[in-house]
């Protein structure tokens, strides 16, 4: 286990891209391929990124879970929410609680297909 504090920068392979995590503090479980971080987190996959307070990445499930002051950006959309997740196998990002899409409030939860750039209600 690597317990990293202050200006943390972590990268590891995530299927067909590289996952980059920066923030205030993370714990990296190398053998399990898990990363748990908190404080000014930025999670990047190519052209898209998540900014949030906390992240939990599980390589076995190919999913990152993001929580707190969540802001998602890609070249097409900006989505804010209380929490969310991204599965790099399915290329689906999900957003939960107080969701806005490009500044417009959205009722309920939202799923975003990052390949098709398509938003659907859940």
C-alpha cells in the first residue's frame, strides 16, 4: 500500500487509455489495482475529466466512483452532480443527485455514453 500525501499524481492503464488521478491524498493498493483518494481530486481519461472531493477506483470492476462537488467535462458536455461513476469497459458515466447538464437542472439521474456523446435518463 502506498499512502501518498500532497500534490499526488497517480497513473495506471485503464483498458484502452490511461487513468490519471491528482489530488491532496491517495492510497494506492498496487496488488488489488485500487486507488482511494480525497481532497481536490481530478480524474482524467483522455479528453474527459472529473473533479470531485473523493474517488474510489476498482480496476477489477473497471469502475471509478466519484463523490462530492462533482464536475464532469468532456469536449461536448459539462455535468454536475452529488456523485457518479465511470465504467471504462462500457464507456458509461452515471450521475446521481442534483444533476445539471450544461447548466440546466435535470430531474433524476443521468447516464452519459462517452462514445456516442448521448445523455439518457436513468
